[in-house]
């Protein structure tokens, strides 16, 4: 079996993370790296385009990382921070298909962004299991078209091939399902911790079935907020409580981790993105220890299989 390499790129807390994985008989991590970036996708998100002057800046920063880490792949995927994207679970009429569904999704986005042209968003939806006949809950994602063309131009400048553009929290689901195969038949909580707050979700059978964002101080407010989120999902019909909780993004001090366990009475883990993934080549030991920061980038690379 011929092996191939794929690069995942994520952006979190003012830094770029990259993960290269070689797919052969087994998946192997061949590179992990991180650096500060002067490109703020969260703040600049609504203004980005293929002609934006920061195309050259990001291409230069990424190009430097590729050279320093001897990245051999020609295929790259990007995980966007969730903040500048539209993510929601909304009721979708089961009768809508094709262009009618797209028009409905754009109308929904326009309710949240009334000053934006709905056609400026690339939208997609995924139906969630439901017994309802006329409506079903749908997981909806909208990404500004300008951000997509911005990253397409960066990729072209680097002479790479673009594989995927996704949202970091969605990419991380692949990381936990790969590294923790024992949870595939269970519901688990997945929490992203970052400077702007926390993303909370419930994952069952590889699907995100509930999603919320919180503006809180991380990590001090995390135990209380996770406890509140679990009470929220417990009150929703047909969802139930998770069997385990997974955290990634920012570091969590041991006392905070213990406080979460005490508050929730649930097994709580920091995502080990390398639990089932061997590492080859020269990778900085600190990145191996703090591999939870690389969960989105690793998830993207795994999705190239």
C-alpha cells in the first residue's frame, strides 16, 4: 500500500498549529509544530478575501513552518476557529431539498447576520436523528465565502493542493473517535477551551447532537459552566447525559480538572491526540506533552485517509 502524507492547519489563541500525518498501513504523525501568527482570523474574518493583503502574511508564516519542519506533503486542510463562523442546531423542514433547502438556510443565517448578504456564506447542513415527521433537527454550518477564497489563495501561493476547509471543533471529533475507539457507542461531552470562552457539545456515534458556546473566563469558570451545560442537555428530550468528558485547546490546571470531576461526577480527560498515533521524526517534546492543542489539526489530517 502506497503511503501518502496530509497536512492539517488550525488556528487557536493567536497561534498556528500544524500536524502532518502519513497514511500507510498505519497512521503515523510525521510533524507537529506551532508558532505565533499576526493574522487574526476571528477579528479579520468578515473582511477577508482573495485580495486581502494578509494573504502574503499568512502564506509567509505557513511557508516558514513548512520549510523549518521539512513538510513533504502537497495536500493541506484548514480548521477555522468557530468564532467567525455560523454554527447552530435548528429545526429543518423534512420537505426541503436542494436549492430550496439552501435558500432556507441562507434565510436562517440572515436572522443572525442581518447586515450581511446571505449569499456571502457557504452553507451546509446535516440532519440529526429524530422521530419527527415534518421537521428534524439539523446541524447547520455557514462559512463566509471571503474566508474560503482567502485560504484558497494562501494555498495557491504555497503551491499546495487544498483538501478540506472545516471548523476546528468539528475536526476534533475525528481525533477523539480515532484515539478513543471505545467511546464510539457512547455519548461524550467535547469541550473547546480558548481565550474567547468555551464551546460545549455532545457527541454520539461520531455525530455532534448538541452544541453551545459560552463567554466565560478560562479556566476558572470552566467547572461551573460544564456543570450548567450538562444540566442543559439532561433537560432535552432523547439526549441523555455523557459517559465521559473530553477537553482540548488551552491547558487545564490539575485543580480545575479535579473540580470538573467533583462538579459533574463524570470521568473527565484532557484529549490525548497521540494516544493511538505513533510519532516519527523530530517533534518537540513539549508538543507531544501538550498535544491537546493540536487536536483539530490532527483530526483534519486523519480525515484524509
